[in-house]
C-alpha cells in the first residue's frame, strides 16, 4: 500500500516503523504485516525508503547474493520465498581452492541429499518483485521519503521525514544499511575494522554453461568468488565478487575489458572455462563493521545497519536474515501479551537471542579473512592441508557443508 507524498506536517501513528526498504527491510515489512495482536487487530507497519528499485538503487543494484539453504527454509516459513523462488538459481556444487598452492576441496548437493546448497538471486530483480508485493500489502509504504532525524520519547519514537511528515511509533527497526541514519540520529558508535581491500563486483560471461557450480578461490591479495546466474539472451553468466588491494582494484576497475578479463582468468584459472566478457563493474571498500549492542530505546538494528561482513564466506545477507527472523519471532510473541511492541522487555529479548550468533559470526569472519590473506608459509601449509583433508576424508565435509548451508552457525 503506497503512501502519496505531500508536504503537510501531519503525524501518522503506527505500531512499527521500519527505516530502509532494501531487501532486508522489505522482507521484514512483508513478514510483520502478516501478524496481528491478541485482540485480532492487525499490526500497522510503516516502511520508509528513499527510492523504488532502479539501476541507481544501492540496495537493489547489479549485485547478486547467495542465499543459504537454511535461509531459504526461513524465508519459506515466513511465506516470502514462494514469491521469489522463480528468481533463484541453484548452487549445486562448491569448489574451493588456494591459488598457487595444493589446497582444494569440493562440496555437492548429492553428498548431503538436498536439491541445492543455496540459491543465487540478482538484487535488481528481487527488488522489483518485493515492491510489487509491498504495493499489494497492508504495509504503509513511504517512498520516496528519507529520515531527517528522530526524537526520542518515553513511550514512542518520533520520526521526522524530509517531506515534513512525522511518524510516531513505539518500535523502530533500523534496516537502513551501514550509513544508518537511525544510528547516526541516536549518536550510537560503530566499530570498524578496515581490511585495506576493495571488492570489485560484476557479471561475467563464460564460453560454457556453469552447471550450477560456485567457486571460491583464495589469492595472494584476497578471495575471489564466482556464483552461478541464469543465462541471459543466450549468454552464460557468473556473478563475480573479487577482493583486491585498494591499488589493484583501482587499476582494474578502470582497465579495458580485455585487460580485466585476462587478469581475472589468470587469477581464477579455467575451471569455469574461458571467460569472454564482463558487464558493468562496481566497487566498494571491504570493512567489518559492528555495533556493540544492536538495540537502543525502542529501537532494533538489523542487517547491515547492525553489522557488515567481508564477503569471504557469503554470510552477510544470511546473518542479516537471522536478525530479521529473530525480530519477527520476538514481535510475534509480544503481540500475544501487549500492544506496546517497543518495551524494554521486547528490545532486550531480541538482543539476548542475537548476541551469541552475531559475536561468533563476526569473530570467525575476521579470522577467515586474516588466515586466507596471509602468506606466512606455516599458515599456508596448515590451511591447504585442511582443505585437502576434506577431500581425502569425506565425512569431515559434513560440518563444513552444514555451515555453508546455514544449518550450523560459524
């Protein structure tokens, strides 16, 4: 349900205000709109988003993301995945290798009796589908609109929008990314670890079909991932995320297509066959960012507003989805006993259920980045032996596969 822009200074009262309508915020709004209070009244949800999906939208751009098997289960439980399933492309096999060394292993869905290990979706297509669902839902969609600032009161948060409107809500959920306006308005600190790396993101055309293989290759400068995409106009495609030193990324983002493809082919090899073309290239700095406590007075922080990860293990969206699922469960339980969804009990219950998973995942991702970007030979030998042991002793793959599929936390 779309709210039309107007410049009046009206105050709109809702039960929950979600700031940020990219993938995490949009899915959260749709999931919460299905809930009701113990007296049968529907929850009134406001979703504030700066723009509808288009080529310039930072949350629904040309990137693709991998959604783990367990995350798809959770999205199905929320009733969302059936609306998105047609946009997914199976990951049936994963190949992991260490460039210039002997470490290598493979995982396949058939080994674990599942139809796929995960799915790859393109954010642009997902964005348009999610907004079609929002337009036909009971969510009050304030778009285009941006948050100017928040006034905190004992019983509510008062959100001031750029068009003069105000939204009063007993609970605010920040899903507005690493540069969260909600977090900035509340002067909350954000811890950041700079990996001195930049990720180049692009779609790659290949000579042969990918056969549902995903690849993770560790190089001297950083990891390189290729994910299977659906064919487009007869072209076989892979989605690239390539972590490089800042200087090398600057060079390659400006390089001609032949120079870029040659550098990528040399770094990756020929496991996916010949790489023949590259689409639009974008880049972003790689940091590990996290709030110590992703809560505040009557406020929850989820997804990239609470933390951002290095893409080394493809866990960013999946960790954010676990934030989302926990928020829905906590709010659903609260609906049975109260109509004030922003109480201290609700907010701290969310924190208590998220703290262990968040801290463990953040710590393990930082360790992975340090370990696989380090060329100290005993460390190289240890990680390569570990990868080979997985190939030599298949039962050892089970916990790794469960982690890759999201059924076992890092």
